[in-house]
C-alpha cells in the first residue's frame, strides 16, 4: 500500500458513525425544538352571513340569462311565486337556505377593489336575496367569476367593499332554473294512505282494495288475491311519480296530449274517502308520456316506467304463489288429509342465553312433539308453490276434485291476524287448489303438489 492510499483511507466504520451522529442530532432537534412548539390553531373562517335559517321567509334567485325565481315559505311549506305560481320543492329550498347559513369566506382577495369588473362583480353572474323575519332589508350575496384554478368564485355583499371567494360547488344551488325548484311530484300521495286502485287501460279494467291488515285483493272483475310485493311496487311508483317537464301549465285542449279521452286512467282511493284520478295520454317522445290529474290544469311529462307497469295488466299483480306465508307469524296449523284432522301448535320459550326457541307439537287427536324442521319445510313449500294457471270462471268443485279435497290446511297467525286456508284436489292426474278470499281455481304443478301433500300428511 503506498503512502497516498494509506493517508486517504478512512476507518471501516467511519461512515456508519457519521450517519448515526447526524440522526442523533436530528432527533435531539425534533425533541428539544419542534416538540416544544405550540400547535397554532388554524384561523377560523368567517361566515358570509349571520343567518338563522328558522327566520327565513323567502328567497330570490337571479342568474344571468335566466328568469328570476322567487320562493316564499309559510306555515304550509315552500311556494314559488315567480316566474309562476306553483308548489316548490321543499328539500331543494331548504338545501339552499342551509348552504347560505353555513357559507364561509375562503379568502379575502381585495379589501377595497378599484375595479369590480376584474372579478365579474360589476355585473354579477348571480344574485341571492334572503328575506328574514323582522328584517327591513334582505341579505344579499353577489356572485361573480370563477377563480383561475376553478375551485372558487368571487363574491361580495353590497354593504361591504371587500371581495372574497367562496367554494365553487355551492354556486350551482344559487343558479337553478325555475323547474329545478318547483315541486315535481305529480300525485302528492303517501303509499300508506292508498287504500284502493281502479285501473283502466288497453289490457282491461280491474280494481284492488287493501284490507285493515294491509293485504291487497282484487275486487273486480273477480275477487282474487293480489301479490303483496307487486302491488306495493306499483303504489310506490305512483307515490314517487315525478314530472320530467311541463307540457302545459294550463291546458285548454287535452286532445293534443292524448288525454281526451285518456289511454289509461288510475283512480287512487285514499284513507278518509278522497280520490285522485291520474290520466295517461300519448307519448311526446320515446320513453315519455303525457299525464294529467283530473281537475288540474297542468299537463306534465313523465318517464314511461309507470306505463310499463300498467301495461303488465292484472296478471302481473296477482298472487302467483299458492299462499304467501311468513313462517314466523304462523302459530298454529290444522291439517286435514287422508280422512284425519290433526291440530298443531307452536310453543315459544327462552334458552339459557335468552334467545327465542320455537317448537311444534301436535295437540289433537293425540299429543306428540314434532320435528320443527319438517313443519318449517312444509310451510316453505306452500310459499314456494307457484300457480301454473288461474281458472277465473271455474266449473263446480267436483270438476277439480275439490268437493273432496285430498289436503286442507288452515294457518292460524299471531297478532290477531285472521286465519288463512287452502285446499288441494286431484282429478284425472291433475292437481287443483282453492284458497281463502279467492274466487279462482288454480292449477298446480303435479310433482310439487304431490310433495306438498306428502309434507303435511307426515306431520
């Protein structure tokens, strides 16, 4: 090794010791300096208005190139008074008020601007006026241009010279068009208040009624059970029907909308005896239809979903399963099969952990503990058995073997709900059924009907 190399060669662990020393110094700095600094709280942003939304009486919204919208709030909710008189969308109006109540200044960009045009505020893009209870003048917000980065807009209030920014996303609620702020509900009904439906259309006419337990049945053209979920879905469509546009605020000639006469009508019976009739007309474009509520001057345009539901007709709304069964509601069974009647009851108790335990027992003609799973399987079989065909004008019972049924089951329910029954008959290798509250005879799948008979006969 020559002298030069010996002179410059570093000890083998020098680099490691240097790195450790640097880290130690950095750690000491963080501990003794940075950790001793007090965290300075972020300065709170200033609110644009000192506003109590409970005291808001009205809103005026003006946007460049649009009609001014005036909204008024009274004891009955929100109303639009300009550019037309109409009910307002309460949720939309309340959202605007909430936005104004919580609106904060992001940044003050000019305390005394020399040229408001620089910020688009010489001729504001939009203006919001808030009328308050007990105030002689409204609160006013003027909104100008968007900032260069697009994240905010310039704004000011007339009584102060400064210009500040507010988040850009809030501006959309201040520039809504009149249609965006009006109440677009067509029928204004709550599904729980609907007690009857009378429907007429190209597929025929039929009427439904809801009993005190909330179960739906057809009452015309014959008495037959309706599917709970399918009718509830139709009622939900009526409840949520919203107009996409206004065809005429005050129509004087309904013929051009296909409403004189209408192609379809839906008369809705409400709790207390009131009724509403929805009339459906022609289609102004694909996927849309004209509608009109009898007695109202307004003709609206709605999506075609409702017409699609109505076009399915009575067949879509029928109860297509032998009987809709909620197994947890069944507390007793009377089974007649093979010339013997057996009575079964469900008992309930608590296990050591406090959970409910349900067991089934036969109480007549003899006492016997039953396999609870077998009872549940039999009940599931009832709810799973779909009807192959409805015979709405049946012949006498003997034509279907129903004068001497091979199986009759009565379901007793908890909570005071009335019992429900069904019976199965056999004729010439086919199986037929009748059920409580239904004038129709139903043809069943032979294999599934045989399984049902076997399941209940073995209990």
